């Protein structure tokens, strides 16, 4: 499934998750220099309690906390993948 389709589904069922995932995706590209795949995003959302940075970005998006989003974006670890 293309990542845009996955994000569109998130927008329908959980707008905050959609916004956080989009922010995570953008930060991932800026920090890691490559696109985040749909599979990587799905793993980050679903494995265990979810990727802590992604979960934090979802919360920050819900709260409209730009400072927290920026701080979390700086914590993305490209060496571990999206997990």
C-alpha cells in the first residue's frame, strides 16, 4: 500500500495519528535523507507500544505543541530504522 493511502486511512480513523505520522515522516526524510516506507511506518505504529518518538509526535500533534514536535524530530534514530 502506498504511504499516501495509509496516511489517508489514518486521517479518517484518527486525525491526531495522521498528523503525527505526517510530521514523523517529514522529520524522517530531513534527518535520515531517505523516504520512510509504508512498512516502516506500520512497524513504528504497531510493534509493542509503538516507536516512542512517533507516539510522542502523535501526542504533540494532538496538543498542537510545535516545540515538542521539533524536539522529538531531533530524536529520530536513523540507525535503528523506524522501530
